C-alpha cells in the first residue's frame, strides 16, 4: 500500500486552502504549481461570511485578513440614473457572526502561501511544476508532472485533487468531451484607483444596467489623512458574442482610453466614474467566462475543486468563497471516510449538483438579476423603485440567492462548523 499522501494540482486559493485543511486534519500533502514564483496578481475579490468562518477555523485571523482587505459593510445596486434599487448591510453589520471581506486577491494568495510554508514546510509547495495528467489503479494514483525546464517526472499518492483552475488539465482528462470555455458576451475591464469611498467607507456598489455596468468597492481602509482608499472597479459591457472571443489571450493589459468611452457621462453628485477610471495605474481586459457544469467531479482517486470543478461568472462574488467551502467539505469527507475514493464520492454527491446550480444562476446574472428586472419592467428608467419592484420582492430575490450560495444569515449563524474542532483522519 502507498503511504498516505495527497497530491494537489494547482497552488491558487483553492489548492493552498486545501493544503492547510489537510494539514489541520493530519493528512500529508504536496502542492504542485506551474509558475516559478508566486506574485500578488489580480485585483479585488469578496470572501462571504461562510468562507471567512472557515478561514477563522483554519487559524487565519481577522488581523491576517485586515492585512489583505477590509470588512464589507454594504451591498447596493444603483440604476443608471444614480437612484438606488436595493441595498442591505453586509457582514457583522447585517448580523452575521463573521465578517465579509473585500480583499486584494493577490495579497490573499500570498497570505495563504506563507501559511502553507510556515505550517507544512518549504517542500510542501513545489513551484515550476505542473501536473498534466494522471493514471490510477485500485491502490494509488500517479500524477504526471512537467517542470518549467521541460523535464518530466511522476509522483504517486493516495488521491489527486485537481485545483488547477478553469483550464484544468485534470478536468480535461476526466471529461475529454467537455465543451470549450463559455463566453456569454460580457467584457470586463478591471483595475484599482486611489479614491474616496462612496456611501459607506466599505460599500460594494453595482451601478448601471444588466448589460452595461460598473462594480466598485474598496479593498483597503481609507488613509486617515487623505481619505483615499484603494478602490477596486470592474467596468462591464455585453456585446454580440456570435464570433467568439477575438482577442489574444483571456487577460491582457489595456489603456484606459480603449474603453472609457463606454462610461463617459457616468457622473453623479456622489460619484465620478470617468475620473475613477482615469485614476488607475493599469487596467486589464478579460471576458466574463465560465464552464458548463459537468455531471461529476470525481474519477476514482481523483477529484476536482474550485474553478477546476465549477468556474463561474463573478456576478455573485462567491467564486473564491466556494473554493474555500470545497476544501472544508472535502476535508470533512476524509474525516468521515478516510483518504479514499469513498470520501471523494461523498464530497461529489453532496456538492456537485447544488454548486452546478449556482454556476447557472450566476450565468443568469446572479444577484445582479435585479438589474435585469428593472430593465424588463421600465427599461431602466424610474423615479421610485417601489413602483417598479416592491421592496418585499427585492428582498425575496436577494434572500433566494444567498440561500442558494450558502450564506443565508439565519441558517449560517445557526449551523455548526463544517469541520468539528479537533477533527482528524484516523
């Protein structure tokens, strides 16, 4: 029998949180990451209270998260005329037992990498090594590893976890006939600017229409002297996608002048969008993409998590949060069933179907679906939103999304932690 060891393909948020979870429950593991060195790449992401609770249970503290982000206080949708459609408090201000964090993705990634190195040792994260495929038998799984210098090797373990992102090589082998990456026509331009926060000092704001909008929120505290904070923004436009994505690559730097014309005139007494955009040092263009759900994430001793399992549109701000939840649920399955195919099958049976529904719900605009409703009922023009969508209907819509995504407040506050304190694999 092979000595128990879990192989993890991918050293992103999912892969590193998985490593920390396995260490917590007493399971040896090693992470293979294709890049030669980790850098704090990316811009803003949100960590919902259900994910923050799990990070706290992993020993990642509020002080740690304060170094990479800021607790969110409000979530708001605003029409193109600048009038509010819906708002609600978030995190502890809403009554959750745990905060919601708006964080810098790259800084969070580096935090998790430091925790892995501190707890598991420097050999637990192997950089410049990509798992390209696998083979398995009744007792073990062998990962095919390609190093950055082109050399190839093999590594044998008990199970293999594919946390290698939307273009997962593990998923491609598991589902060779899967459709290509899906692009629904939305283009996103992302960046950060130093500016004064609007509404509260930590509000997430969706502004515009369902096909033409901005998302704006701070990912750091305001400087007490200047009042300026690092503001994450996403400028989004939906276009005809009949010819597919025509640009080279999925993520590339662009000039502000390449897209600001779509948002000129978006000035209000509380926000000047063109000024915000021009305040960015750099901007990136990428299509809003996901993958069609698959009927299983498991293949014997191999399992998918994170974007490899369920890449989703960021409309619900829960992609990273779901990746964290995946790792904890998979850890629980191993506590219950050991490091076995039975554990992977139990995890798959519990999450694959429900999370696939979230993928499709986000494709349908997720919580931004309220903007669709406003557009359908009044073409985005209104004086009093209550005349268009009554307050109760708006609240019910948002409640349904939070329930589906796993962070409905009453249920979350009343629930036990995913992994019981002190749980280990025996």
